[in-house]
């Protein structure tokens, strides 16, 4: 019977990718992967996944700046008066983005409604969390 290996904790994957990305140009990935007890292929996959996640984050941040911060419709006349004004605008934008924005990739539903539809039709699954002891080092 084939069983899936337990997934590595997110913090561990992030640390390994950070070390690999900050290595000297002449250092290959194989010894870094070996130092962490994973395969070179696994490390390459994690690095690709991190690159995609970073690109998605950058895309969202760019969209957010264009739609909320720099948009003359949402920006008060004369610019933002204070940090408080920006905080309120951000809270309103996040509320709109999640609860009222119609998203073409999810059948023109707001994300909150699409998530409710998903969970109504899929049983929740309990995943065991792997805990790292408090005395463990995080180098």
C-alpha cells in the first residue's frame, strides 16, 4: 500500500527555499537539499512554488495600489490626510474585494459566496499538524 509522506511544515519549506535562494551563485542545490534531508527535485519544486506565490502576491499588491491607493475615485481630494484615512480605505477595499466583487474565474460570484458554495458541497477534512518542539532551533 502506497502512503503519502507527511507534508513538511510551511515554516521549514520557507526556510529551505530562503537558504537556497540566498546561496552563492556557484553553490549547487544538491548539497543544500541534502543538508535539509530532502531531494534536489523536492527543493526545485518548492522554489518554483515560491516563485509562483511571490508573483501572485506582487500581482495582488499592484492591483490593490491601482484600485485603492492611487485611484482618484477612492482617494480623497487633495490626497490622503492621515494614516487613519488610508486604514479606513484599506478596510473598505478588503470588504468589497471579498464580499461584493464579482470574480469571473468563480462564475461571477464574490469570493466569500464561492467559498460557502465550495464548503457546502465538500466535506471538511482534518489534517494532522506536525508540531515543532519549543526547544527546537530554527537556524
